[in-house]
């Protein structure tokens, strides 16, 4: 990585590219929907709650793309605060920060806190942290790394997204 150095996660925030990647992975939907079997009701770019904490319901009215972006920024801001607190004294490259925050956006802070990614980062094992991304391959009890499960709604996308995260994470390892 040349002369680059990791910096404390507490000093980082999601990059424009990281936020754009997250939004494009979530795909804009104006009306509430359930993305995959077993998921929470979602609207916009993956928002499951409004700013006041109220859960999105299937009966909610559709929203505009501008409103969806507002909800996404709000969600990302809340996720970032919890994410940074969960890895005190951990140094990351911006790309790693974006990848792991994208994971938090999809799987939630609770899953992040118990993940091998977080545990490995706390121990300074960056490659192992990247590899731990590949353990998150299940959706509604189906192993999405198995191509015979790709006919299940969203399963192929779950695995593809993990492979993309892993590739980005590994690209900055020295």
C-alpha cells in the first residue's frame, strides 16, 4: 500500500464512495417491502426505521428518492457512531472502514459486535478479519454460497455482496 498508514477508526467517517456503494447495493424502492424472506420491512435504500425510531410498516406510504437518501444518511450516521465505539483503538484504511460499515448496514450492529471480523480487528488480525466476511453467507437458513440456493429470492445477492466486500477488503492488505 505504499506509504499509506491505517488511522484510528474513531477519526474516520464513511467515504462518498462507500456511501454510494451502500446505496447502490440496497437499490431504491419507494414503497415498503420485505427484501428477502425473514427480513424486516424496508423502504428507500434499506431503511427499516424512521428518524423517530418507528419501524417501517408495509402499509406506509411510498417515499421519494430524496426522502430515501435522507433516511439512508440518518441510518448510516447512527450505525457509524456505534461501529466506531465497537472498535476502540483499532486502526483501519478507509476502504476497510467502508466495507465493515456496509456490513453493519446490512446485518446490524448486534451481528457486527459478535462477529469474527470485529474480534479479529480488535486483535490486529486484518487478513483474518477480511476472511471472516465470508462466514456471513446465510439467509433464512439457506447457505447462499451454494449455487443451488440461488433461485431463492435474494440468496445469490447475499453471497455476491459478501464476495465483493471480501475482495475490497483484501485489496488493501499488504
